[in-house]
C-alpha cells in the first residue's frame, strides 16, 4: 500500500524560508513587489489571482493586480512596458489565459526577461532549454520540489532515479514541456505524452515517475501504472463531485510508492514558488 504524499511540512518550510528572506530584504530597504496580469472574464484566473494576493499578504510581499479583460493587445503591451520601467516592481506574472496563443506570445515577449518570473519570454525559455535557467515555471519547479521532498522522506534521492523513466502526460508550455526539460536536467529518461497518442498506457506503465498535467479527470487508472512508482498529479479538474486530479487516486494509491493529493498537493506548493521566483529576481 502506497501513500498520499503530505506536502504540509514542505509548505511550512517554504513559507518560513520566504518570510525570512522578505524580512531581510525589507531590512535593507527592498520591498519585493509582483504585478499579476489577468482577465476577470476567466473565472479560474480570477480565483487564482485572489489566492496569490492573499498569500502575498501573508508572506509580506507587495502585490498589484491589473484586470486586462477590456484591454486591446496594444494597451496590454503598453502596461507591460510601464511595468518593465518601474524599478519598484520586481516581477510580472501573467495569469493565463490572456487570449489565444498568438496574443499571449506577443504579450509575453514584451516582458523584461529579468522580471519574467514565470519563464514565459523567448529569452528565458531559451535559457531553460539550454539547462541554464534564470527562472523556472512555478508548477514544474514545485512538482520537482515535492518529488525530492518525498524521496528524501523515503530515504531515497533523485540520484537513485538517474536513468529511470519519467512520463509526462501533457505538453503545455508552462507545465508539460518544462517538466520534460527538468527531467532531462535531472538525468531521467523522459517520455512526453499528448492527446494524439492513441494508447497512453503503453508508456505510463514504463514510468518510474509520472507527472500528470492533462486536465482530464481520472485519466490514469490502476492498471496503467508501474508498481512502486511515484505520481505527481498536477491536474485540477472541476466535476460534479468536486475537484479531482488526472489520476484515480483511490485505485492507484495501493499500487504506487506515493501520489500527491488533489486538492492539497501540487497547487499549494506552486503558489509558494510564484513568490520564491519573485525573490530570485532580486
């Protein structure tokens, strides 16, 4: 019987680290500040930005939110240019979606790479893909931090998984693809699955580690995973029965070494890494 990974000790540790660094920066006269760009039209983005603002207050970080719902793309870019110039703003965090792929690319490209704490600009994506990142997207970084934390709890380490297979289910620019790169950086053998793969179970059964970010409720079942594997469930899916992940946790947990819960897992750590990335910009 495996276990549901308890991220609370990691969450408390990260909070203390961030609060301590914020305190020391303020003592030097530096007040960390991040600006969130979002569209109130998207309910998920609206909820997410409220969660981040509340957490920022708890951590002692200054936050500002700009609702760009009724802005044209040129108006959004003008806002970004002003934020780039403001020395009191240390990070710019767009909360997706902000439009279609082309619109988002144009907005992200306008951000100063030194303030691009979510690694969305072409320059920072290039740094990540060359294994020398300035920033790492918050969800993939949180996922790996949880993995390291859990393995340490089990008296294992990342090194024990060198050459092992990591399966990533999903290929989004902010989660799936960065997870693939981080897997390479950590000497795993990554396999990146997507919606055009007809039978994903052929590959998920190979995974010593599985990261799921497909956005499909209970996509991964017990018969699709390897014994003693570790599953990091990143999916957040709203169903009639509540919020669930991409994995059928109840069925899978008895077969694997550990699996993150949804909710109360990756999302909670991701939120903290937004602010951890902000501090790394200073």
